């Protein structure tokens, strides 16, 4: 009995340390997600503070991007919490949550493409920018983006209905709620690959073409060099953001590959890091790209972030 006691104590101690570490990683991931969610929410509120934000195409597009990213952030955080707390929900509730996450996720790459084209027109055709990107045309572009996302979801729903005619549907899920638990049939993987390739390739071509166009125009003496340089930086950040969003679509593939080579604790560490870097961070770059770099937004954003108090370090820099 005395020989077994140390082993039992060591095992219990390791399990306790493992649980503590998993809880710590979960708190850090949830805390960073809530922090980013707060920044996005404040920026959304900021974009409704002044009339100029209603009349400028880039601010209207930014609001749409932030709205979709914030909704995706909320749905991703809910899925993460359900998995972390080991809570199981009904199939219909899980399906609604996953479809919301997918619906908002497909909106961002298309909006980034439209925003890149807007920057290209603003730099390369400044005299025609006001007539091309009007409030009405910008609203039409946003409606088209949401329509494409909605069609994507409809196709997935019809595919789900087709799959359910072939197999028995268990309304009480055995596993945790996730995208993989809903779209489990091989046909969804093929559709995901085709759709993601088309969307990200189209958005990537639009951003790269806009970047090349602005870079060529920036060399001419008649162009506002400072404006062109800032537009190039914005387009480059859009390309980085698109790359991160593309990587986030392979989140489950990355975790699945790692799970076959590492232990449970190491997998939880990797999962939490990937969740923040691949699922959360790409949806918050818009606030950093525009919120801190746009001279019109930054003073109002800083004041709202501080709940009406002056943030002397940031606020004075913006003036």
C-alpha cells in the first residue's frame, strides 16, 4: 500500500497541474477575445458618432467589415466556451451557431476586396472617386457581398438536408458543438475547398492588382506621394489580414494534424494559441488598420475607449 501511495499522489498532482494550466490558458484566450471584442464594439459605436462617417465610402465599408467580424468573433467565442466548459447542446442550436459563424466569416474576404478597390480608385482616379464610390454604390456593393454569403449558407443548408435524407439524424449530439460536427460528410470538405479557393483567390487578385496599380501611379510626379504611400501600406495590411483569414479556415486541419503527434496538455496550449492568432486576431486587425491610422477616426476612438476621459498619450499624438 505504501508503494502505491506516492504514485497516486504524483498522478493526482499532475492532473491538478494540468487542469490549472488548461484553465489558465482558457482564461487568457477568453480575456484577449473579450478585449478585442470591446475594441471592435467601441469602433462600431465610434463610426456612428459623426455624420462624416455616414457619407464616406471607406467608413461605410469599414463599418460593414467590423460588423461581420464582430458577429463572427462572438459566435467563435461562444463555440470556444462551449468546448472549454464541455457543454453539449442540441443539434439545431449548434447548427444555428455554426451557420452564423460561417455566414459572417465569408463576408470579410469579399469586403476586403471591395475596400482595396476603393483605395485604388481613390489614389489612381481621385477626380472620379466621388462619382464611382457614392453612398448608393457602396451600399449596393455591401448588399452584393451579403448576398453571396447568404447564397453560400443556402447551399450548405440544402447539402445538409440532402445528407439527412441518407442518414439518421440524432438531435442529441454526442460530441461538442463545432463546425466539423455539423459538416461531417466528405461532400462538405470538397465544397469548402472549392468555395474557399474561389473566394480567397478572387479577393487576393483584387488586393494584389490594387496594390500594383497604386504602386505604379505612386511613381508619377502628379500623384500625392503621402496618400499613395499610406494606401500601399493599407493594401499590404489587407493582404496580410486576408492571409490570416485564409489560414483560419484551415484551423481544424492544423489542430487535427498536431493532435496526432503531441499530448493533451500540449495540444491545449497549441489550440489556445491558434484560437487567438488565427480565429480572433484576423477579425480585429481592421480596428488597428483603420482605427489607429485614420486621422478622422483616431481621436474619437481614443476618447470612446477611455469612456470619455482623455487618453493623453494617444490623444495628443492624434492632434
